[in-house]
C-alpha cells in the first residue's frame, strides 16, 4: 500500500541546520531515525507530519560511549547496536535484556532507543530499564540544551516532556556505584514479536535497595516507588513478596484492551514482580540464570 | 503392411521393482523457483505503463441503507479516471447461493463491504479518490450474534432470501436469518438417550479466524478491445472463478470462452483464495474500463475484513453413553455465525452438518447445522471446512464423557471409532480406515497413561489424544482433468488446473506421471494454470486434489502409455500386452533385448524401413469424476444421498507443559497420525503435518478475530492477530503416516492437507484439563484464560 | 513534495534515481526497479516478507523510505543469489523442502544470510530468533530451521 501522506524530507548535516529547521517547523516536523513507528503512522494516515527531519547524517549520535561511569546512547543508536554492545551487556544488563525483546531483528536493525521513548507508548520495552537506571535525556533546541530525568519524561500515553522545537540528542545512564543485579520480564501473548501485555524491570544492590519499573500497567511506564520503599532493606522471601504485591496493586492502574484483560494484568503483575525479584536475587548471589534467559513470560 | 525396424539391443535383464517415484521423498519441482525468488506471484507480474490501479470505497457500518453516493469530489482528484458503483453492476453472484452483489446494492451488510471503487492512474490517486467518495448512509441495527439472530424480533440481514438461487442441497428458511439448515437424522436418538447410563450436555464457543496467507489477495483484469476478459488472480480456483465471473458478467454478453483466468504461484491459500472474493471487483472494473489493465491489491487490513473468514460457531452437544463406553446417542446443534453473505460459507455449514458425529459409530444421531446471517464479514472456506469447529466441542465432550463414565478417554475412542463399512450419518458406508492404527501409534508415541512431571515446580504437564476425520466437501460432480504431452527429449509437460498452493501438488502430479511413464521427475514440468490452455479442475480445496487431480493425471499417463503401446504394436508387430515401460523406454517382456527410447519417437515418430514415419507427438488425456456421489438426500434427515466421497481419518496427541501462574503453555510434543491411503511423497505429507499443526495450535493458543459492539474488526493486523513465529514452534512434532489404501485413489492415496490442523484445538483444551482440571469451553484457550480460570478456581 | 536525487548500490549495480519523499523503499524496488523478491505482506513491519539487506543488515523495506537508501548498499534475494553463503543455504532449503508456498522465502533467505554472516556457528535458538520476524504460514518453520542449522558451521 503506498504512502499517500505528503511531506518534505530533509537529511540534515549539521546540528545547527537540524535545530533551526525543527524550531521553524515545530510539531509539523517529525524526527526520522529508524522510522519503524513513524512510517507506519504515515502510511496509515495517523501522522500529520509535513516534514521529516532525518537525523542519520548528523555527527556524534550514532554511537554508544561509556566514560566516567556514564553510558551515552546517541539518538541514532538502534536496538541491534545495544544488543551487540559488550558494555551494555556488562554494565546495564536490564537494558540489554529488554532490547532483545523488541520486535525482531529486521526491526531492531533500524529502531532506535530514542525513538522508542519518543513514541512513549505504555508498553515501550526500553522504558523500564531506563527508569531503573535513572536515565537522563539530553534535549537540544536552537537556544538551549537541557536534561530531563526519565521519570519526568513520560507525561501521558504517547506524550513526553519534549517541546516541539526540541530534538532528542542522547540518553545518559549512570552506572550504579555498587554491585547490582537486575531482571527484565515481559509478558506477551507468545514467544515471538509482541507488544508487552505487561513488563517489569527490577534491580537490587548490596544494601537491598530495590528499583522497580513497570510497563503496560498504567498510562505511562512508571517506577513502583511505594513498593520499592517497602522492600528497602528487606530480604526477599514469600512474606515480603506477598506484602510487596499488595502495595504494588495500589500503584498500578491497568486497563483491559485487545492484548489483555485488566484482571490478567493485575494477576500477572504480582506474579511477575515476584519472579523478577527472585530472578534478580538469584543473579545477585548465584549468578544464575544468565542474563538473556527467560525474559518472556 | 509389416514394418521391420531395427532397435537397439540391450543386454540388461528386466527387473520388476515396486514403485520408482510413488512413495519417494522427492524434492519439490518448484523448489528452486521459490528459493531463488524466481517464482512469480500475481502482484509480481508487469503490465507496463498502461496499467491502472483501483481502490475500494468501504462501508463504515455493519448494517445500513445507502441513501446517496456522491462521486463528484473523487473525480476531481488528479489521476482519478472513473468511479464505479453498484448501479453499474446490478447482478447477483455466488458460488453455491447467489446472495452477493459486486458492490453493495442499496444495503451494506458488514463493515468494510465495498460500495464503490475508484480507478486511477496511480495507486495513490486511487486511494485518495476512494477517500473522497461521499456516501450517505442510514444506519440500521446490526445483527451480530447468530443465536440472537434466530429471535423472531431480530432484524433480517437479507429480506429477499426466498428469491436467492441456490444449489439443490441448501434449505434456506424464508423470512428468517437462516440461510441454510442442514438436518441429519439417523436412528432413534430419544431411545438412544434412554439407553444411556450417562448423559452430558454443554455448549462450546468457537470465534472467527483469518487464514493469514502471507500474500494478500490480488487481481489484475484486462478487458481488451475485442471483448476478451483476461484475469490474473491469486487463486485456488481459476476455473470456478471463471464460472462465477460469467455468472456476474453474463448480462454484459461475456461468456466462458471470453474469459481467461491465469493463476500464478500463490502465496498461501488455506481456503482463503478459493471461490471468488475481491476478484469480482477486478473483473467488474476491467469490464467497466475497456482496453486498460486494472490492478487491485488488498492490503493486510482488507485481507482480514473483506475476504472469507472462518465462521464462528456456538455448538450445543448432548451425548449419551453406556457405562461400558458405547455412545448411544448424539444431539449436536451448531449455530454458525456465517456473516453477511453465505454464497460459499453455507457449504461449510452443510459439510459440518453431514459429519459432526466425528469419526465415531453413532447409531442414533441428530445434527442441526444452521447457517445464520449476521452483519459480520462473509464466512467461507478455511482449511478444515467446519470440521475444526465442530471437533473442538465434540472432542472436548468425548474426554468429559469418558471421565463421567470412568473410562480411559483413549479406550472410549477406540470403542466407538468408526470402521470400514459402518453406516455414515447420511446412510452411505464408510471407506477403508486406519483410525485404530492411528490411535494406537499416537498413544504409544505420547506414552499415554504415563504421568509426566515438570522439572519446574510452577508447571504441570498434561496429555491428550483426539481423533479426527474429514471428507472433501464438494459438489458431487466436481471433476479433474489432465493433459500430458511429451517433448523431443522424452521429457514431459503435465497440464492440470489443480493449484500449487504450497502443498506440493506439482511435485505429486509429477511423481504420479513419472510412475506410470517411467520418466524421472527431473524431466517433468508442471506449472500453474491458465484456463484457456489447461484442462478443467473444479477447485483446489478440500484436500482432494492428490486424489482427484492425481487420478486424472494417472489416467492421462495411462492414456499416453496406451498410445505408445499402440504405436509400437503397430510398427513392430509386438503384442502390446507384452510391452512395458522402463527408464524412459519401451521394453518387451518376451524380447529382453527390445528397448525403444522415448526420445527416439515421442515427437517425431518411428521411422519405418521405407523411410516414412509412423506415429506423432504423444499426448495423454485423463479425467476423473466421482460418479458414485450424489448430494440429494431427504431434506429432513439427510438420508439417501452420497454427498461425501470418502473420509480421511487419524488421531493426534499432545504433551503440554503449563505454567500454573501465568498459564503459559509449551508444547513439548505434538503427534499426528493420518491415514493418507498412500503417501505419494512422505516428506510432503510430513510437511503438511508440521505446518498444519502449528496453524491449528495458533487458533487455540493465540488467534481470534475481535469485533466491537458496532461489528468492526479491531485487530486486522499481525500486531494484534498473532500468528506464530519460529519461536512459537512446538518443541517436537512427530508425524506418523498410516496407509490403508483408498480403493479409488491414485496408488491408494487420499488427501491430508486439512486434517493436520483440525484436531489441535481440543488437543490443547483436553491437555489443559488433564494437567490442571480446568475446562475451557470457549476458544481460544489462551494462557490468560487458563491462568484466570485457575486463579478463580 | 520535492523530489530527491539518490544514488545507491542495488545488488552491486550503481543506481541513480529521483524519488518523492513518501515513496517506500519496497514500492520503489518493486515498481521502479523491477525487483520482485521483496513482497508486500503487511506494510507495517510485522511479517518480514519485504526484507532486504541494507548495508548488510536486514531491514523491513516497507518501513524504509526510498530516499533513505541514498548512499547505501541494498541487496535483495536477486543479488544474494550470487552470494556463496546464500547458495549454501539455498541448497539446504531445497533438500529439506523447506518452503511450501514460497512467498516468505526471499525474506527468510536474507535473514538467514545475515545471521550466518555474523554468526557462522549459530545454534537452533539463535536461528529461531533470527527468523522470528519472518512469518511463514505454511511450514511450521521446522524444515526452515533445520535447513539453516544444517548450513551453519558445527
């Protein structure tokens, strides 16, 4: 089916041009990186874009760097790049795990992490890891640059804190100062490519600080702060898990949709929280199961 | 005149072996074409710069009157050439019942129904034009539930049902939404229930499903200046399409000889490309625009909502059995959600109504299979043709009855399984069947009776075994034919119109001809058909072409062989009863040294001593029609006819691991034993089993079509209609071939294509119950349903 | 819409073309280049029938704009037919009767080529992962996975 929407296309070579263009066009210009979401929207006439600004010719945003404990992911970095990165695998395994559950190879070869969080659907696979790693998003506009913490990024379903004149430059993640273990779990209708019915990302450290993020269980991907607070300093056992689940239930607000009923989401949220925590604990103390194993529930 | 001709002498002694080609695991004759992307599908064909493009204007309502169609804005769009509406094509069409119009007449009956179409110079302009056509509707209350549709107060989807022409074996109920009611009655079921020690009654639900061939439907039509209509279609049924096109276009003076349908390779069929669906638009548009080829492609969403869908059904079963395990009576009522038009789907209902007893000997039987109009997309053929649907309830019920009787469910099936000669639901007698052998082999393969424990404490393992049968559903006079012609080098072309839809038909036909004519498969070319050049085939559906088309090919090969023998007898004065074929040559039993290579005579004849030539190009002709079949029985009981040519039977088994918390299911082992009579190519039969089972498991584990309260399909894409990926394969599939020859099949063969899919739903439902004692009576049996059922237990 | 001049390599051949921004790479290849191996299956990246190699990596050509191909190297199955590894795969696909209707085959072949180029010793699970974006409705995948596994180095 041809794309009937009409738009201009600019492949910008400099940031100055990119930002000037974005500033002039505002929300009428859409950023094109991997295009795996955007082209679908255009073809199905769900986007009113009058111009696409292709970032793939811009310098400095196609790589992953790790300096002074900060991982910087450029706006053009794809999920395949993340999966192939030994740095990501070693230091940010939850992001590495989540990346592998994104669509399939041919999509991951194009789809970017930046695009994933700009689309900002409640089921965004990368959101959970970015939330637990306290990511910061670097935004540029003609006159300023600013950092937005990931927890303030998602402002509603498909809505973000980014202004129409801004372009996402990169995403930064700080390597946790102490030893951590983590787990990413995605509930999908089957093992193959799917949008998450629910997802959980958890980390824990030596002081029993837990970080928990969930997807598809509220209008935006979120941290479960109350559950984290309850668990802080506690050992993971059946009793604490049961209590944690009760608190978690007050933090989620799932809906029924095509992919899952609300009831199943609530039921599985509790199952997945337990399993994710148990898995992270096992990884922390025993080093098993290895990262990349059993991510799909 | 006696002809004396020299022939090459051969010292090799004559050897009589079994089969040379039949029963062998040969590689596909279309393999390289597909693997190198040389294979062309309909949308791959080039038509040059004159090609025009069409797009459909579709109804947003499930049921509405069309008040006005305004095409003026569309015609102003750059590139738009013409807008065609229903008033241009006022004639009804249909395969078994004429209840459809090319474009909606004054009423739309499902969301997505075509109201008009726009012809333009580019696909973009066509789409823009379609969006610019303004249609005023008066919305009506839609009929969305087949059971509620039976209510006297329900609106009627078709007011004029009584006037619709249909085949004589349909029984529409005028003034209702019942388009066809197949009643099958045998014995005395009331008495049967009285004899029963246990009676079990329940209702099962099966939703609608989509075929999801990866290639969407496509059609190109060219009505040339001479009045000849050529259609390139992605079709399982080029001849039936031609016939249906004539039905719709005859008022324009277009007859069979004026229409030529050319079918390329098709990217999957599964029944979805049988009959005529969107192709009618291509034909109509071509006729309305003489001289230019017009292409219409369905997009994926249209593929879901405006081709045939597998019908949904609500089934009510009442079964009675004695404590010894003998089924004494079965009452089975099926309420089919057949959709807005039933021109094909009503025959699915018919097929189920004739066979819903399953492969069991049941003396007292009452089946009511009701084809009910609803304002949902038209139902139609889908691999299994109604059998998957009724088997879900029936085979679930078999396990439940066995439990009530405290009899092992496999034993219960063995006690009741049908055997050769048993009286079928409609009175005729059962063909040879290896069902008992199939059950035993599956039972052994899944270690039935041995409880398996999962290594994971959160998981349980369940097992199940179910039986299946299916007959081709076709008109009694559905026929096949074949031409075989030799080439100079002794190679062959086989011309058939059975379609290669992925199942391997071309290869199997080559193997059959190879067996008779002793020409290696590598020297045989078989291609997809062109109705002007290839001989007739009714349709490639119902798992019947190996049998029907295979018989025609075998007869054509025998005919060619006879012509060869006649020629050799005439030229060499050898009694033809002494002749036989071997290694591309004619040999003689009484003259071991006689050897005449095909390449020496099959085109150019045999040269006599006087230097003249005898013979000429060797060709064979074969046809096949099941002359014993009849669709006419008593309308109230179904007794008296012989509507089904034979049944293929078998059994399937499952070892399923289930996560007790998430409901996630993993198929550890799936087994299917099918009695194919004779596997012409065992590897291709196994391919059908492995592929068909995954398609079947998908319908029970992941897929279903979801409609909202307005009758709109809300998951018309692969993002939310989940067909399995490579990561969703069973851990192991064990195909088992049983061979109880079909007396009238080529080398004893009968079809297997659909049978590999139909037992899968009850397999999963029964294995879930075996593991967790949770009974899911509504398909699909998703992990969500299993988890929530367990959770609320 | 302004058209854009693009230059890229298609199956080893240098191509210069002028394209509108809203032309997908898939439509461009099929309708303007006569390259028919990438198929239209779903037009939203779900089915993988339109897979092509872009700078050696599989992409969904329905989700790539033709204008984005500027400066890239595009290989379709027509081009991969000359690749030794692809030929080895094709031989095994043939032996295993790996495809039925064949519509998904070009996409699967490119996905398998990408996998074994990057990971010549890929195991069964990696193979399933690599082709899981290529939907096949006919085969149940088993013969496809078997064929790729047989081609992979032990």
